[in-house]
C-alpha cells in the first residue's frame, strides 16, 4: 500500500513581507492531498493590491484547487493562506462581501432578467458599503459597463452564450470587490467583447485598485492583461514574473525568416541585431520577406511546462539562472 503523504499539524506563521501595503493574497507552503495523491506540493506566492496576476498551468496542475482554497471553499492539507488579511476558511460575511468570483458557469434563475438578478444580488452588499468603496455597484451603470443595457429586461434563458457570459462578469462585480477571481472569463466572447473586457480589467486594477487573480488557457490574453504570471505545474509554482521577463529567461532565442532567390530560410539566434546586420551586408537587395519573430508567452509556457514535468524535482530558483 502506498504511503499517505503527511504534513505538519500547523503551518509556520507568515513572515513579515517587504515594506509597503499588505498583499491582497499571501500563500506560504500550501499543500493539498487527496488520499495518497498530492495535488499541491508547497505553493508560495503573493498578489499585491491592485495587481493583475494570471495563474497558468496544464489541466490537473492544481489551479482549481488553489483558487478554491483562496475562496474558502476547500481546506488545505497544510500551509498558510491569507486573503484580504484573513484565513479564507474562517472568513465571515463582511470578508466575503469584499470578494468577487466569476466562475466558468453557474446556475441561476432562467426566468429572471439581468436587471432583476443584479438588483437582488446587490442588496446583499449594501450593509458592507464603506466610504472608500460604495456597495453595491449601481445596477444601471454596471449593465452599461458590461454591455447588457439592451438585454436588461430579457429573460436570462433567452440570452446568447456571449451575453450570458457578460452577465456572469456583472454578477462577479456587483459588490465592487477588492479582490476578483476570474476563471476563463472571456470564454464565449467575440473579439469586440473580449477587447471591452480587457479594458474593464485595466479600469478595475488601475482606477479602483482591485486585485485580480485570473486563470485562462488564452495565453495571448494572459500576456495582455497580467502584471505577473505564475506557472503552476506538478503541484508547484515553477515560474513567477512578467510575460516579458519569463520570455527572456526561458525562451530567449528569436527566429529570423527570409526569402532569397525564391528559397525560404529560417535561423534561430540570441543575437538578433548583429545577425540581421550581417545578413543585410552579405545579401542586401537579394532578400525579400524578411521577418523577425521573437519568442512569446506560448513558447515560454510550453518550454517551461515540458522542462519541469520531465524534471519534477527542479526548483523555481533554477529558472532565473
């Protein structure tokens, strides 16, 4: 019989962080096991106030478990978690009113209208309004913000998938949260709706100081939205940094493509400017369709996941070497 993973009965207290505002989220040594299977193996990260952080990882990496612990829906096997200054497992109504959640899907009243649903849910947040953050969000303003003014009085059951997704976002925002969890928020959005949503995320973080933790499989979206990206694989955070920083660390080579005399050439190089200069000096006007492609987040993500899944004992510190 396989041995059951054992963890300490109590976690070490959180150590003082660097000077500055208290993080919206602070996680230290988070572990989770289901029977003999360890899903999370000592996860550590912070989310600062007003920061947009994207959690990436393959299916089964532990993303959903991590988010459920932060939301207070699941108890960890070990570790210390602090969300808006409290243990999520002990969060009261006042604490929960400060958090917004946009799930991939949820069940509601199909015969209700968006206006009625948001008005009903908004009543929950009224007692938790503060001078710094008035709650709830004005329903008419919120409907306009998410692009549902014209559908405000239609039954929810009649909304298209994209419009229904806009309502999901509105439900997560009705309490004007200080911390917002977004799970695949733009699934089903058309390009214009996706762009509008990205503008909304920037408004929330930049103007209202909302901290946002986002999970998505759209790496382009992560690159556009996130101040920092966390890559979770094999139950551990294996990378933490901006999209640009991670790309430089892990996938530094750029790809140069060109056509000469009708023949296509491809070359990968870490020294792009000297290479292109030499290429122009040697061939000049003979070159056509010269193109430089830098490694992007998708290249970085694939390389990172493959590297750490093949070497599960490697530590985050090795990434920065």
